């Protein structure tokens, strides 16, 4: 395993000590490999993108894809247009879930506008954990 994958695995274990039941995949690469290691049996993955693969001339395989079988993970791909007609209902439901604490998220915060380019580039390499944010002031 690469150094980055070990770091991602460590972070996933720290943030999700009981494993992952449901995962929204939009990174791919080493992030997906780390997620597969941490998925619970019968987990579900909704795959909408794999940004770490978009600018590659040649795609790379997921080295531990066999976890899908051993953990009986269900992966389903989709694109936003498949569900665009349901967007208003989604916003209404998710907004209340976040307020109630039923949905939680992790933010990866880069401090200072000078760190924005590196934070942006890291999105394409799967270097962030959770939602990437650049904090430009403390207000």
C-alpha cells in the first residue's frame, strides 16, 4: 500500500471507528480503496464520479475490488440527470436531516487563500478527507 493510502486508512478509521455503511463515491483511486477496506458487510456505495481518474491518460484499477465480494457491498452508479426531477424533495429532506444530526459530514479545512491552489489540486488526487474548504478569514 502506498503512503497516501495508509494515511487515508488511518483517517477513515479515526472518523469511522465502526466502519462505513453508506458511502457517496466521487473521488475514486486510493480513496475508494480505503473506503472498501472500511466498509461494513452489506454496505452500499452510490457512485457519481471519480475525480482522481478524470485527468489520467490511462485509468488504474482498484487494487482491492475483491472486498465488494467478500463484504457483499452493493455499488450503484448514477449521474445527476437520472434524479434531477427529485432535487426539490432532496433539498427539503436533507436540510432537515442535517439540522437533526442524522447526516454528518467531515470538512478538510485549508487555512488562507494562499493555500487554495494546493487544496484545489488535492481534490484531483484524493488528498482531502470530506468536503474541501478554504478558510479565508475567521468571521
